[in-house]
C-alpha cells in the first residue's frame, strides 16, 4: 500500500497495487506543468483510491491526455491517458507519495525535448520519445 497527497493535503490518495513502471518524462508539456521534469509511477487505475476529489481539477493538455492537479495548492498529481482501453494505468507524480516508496526510476522518456539547463547523468535507459 502506498499513500500520498498534494502539498496542502486537500487531496489524498492510496495505491493498493504495485508500480507497473516508473519514469522521468522530459517532454515540453511535463516540464512546463511541473517546473522541471515529471518523475512518475504508472499504477493500475483499479488500485487507486482518491480522497478529496472535489479539490481535483483536470487540464486536457492534448486530445490524448488530461493532467490532474489540486485546485487549492496547485500540486501536479496525475497524468491520465484518455484511451482507457489502451492504457489501463494512470501516472502519479512520485514526489506526491509519502516515503518510503521503495522504488527507483526505471527510464527517461522524451529526452529529445529535455531542457538545456541540465544533463542526465545516470545510467538509466534514455528514450528519445
């Protein structure tokens, strides 16, 4: 069981399953949404329980994805692909989880769009897209 919340605590969540994947997304949208890159865990939708959904706002950043954030404190929380048949998972910002998570990043994605102000210096796989 994993637990987490937004900065102000208006939204809390629990994940009863395991992390299916973890990654750091360096795409332009994730960098603008978070202020850097988005480190997230993909979890089964069925394993996620959200408390305080009245404080959860969604921004449709494309025809394929919506991004969930706290309407009170602005915390970036959820990356939700809209094609639920293709994507049985939802992404949750790793920084919003309470410690310990017992996990590590698995890969970097969209590195072709990474910011020019930092380098990726670990040995994780790097995918252009």
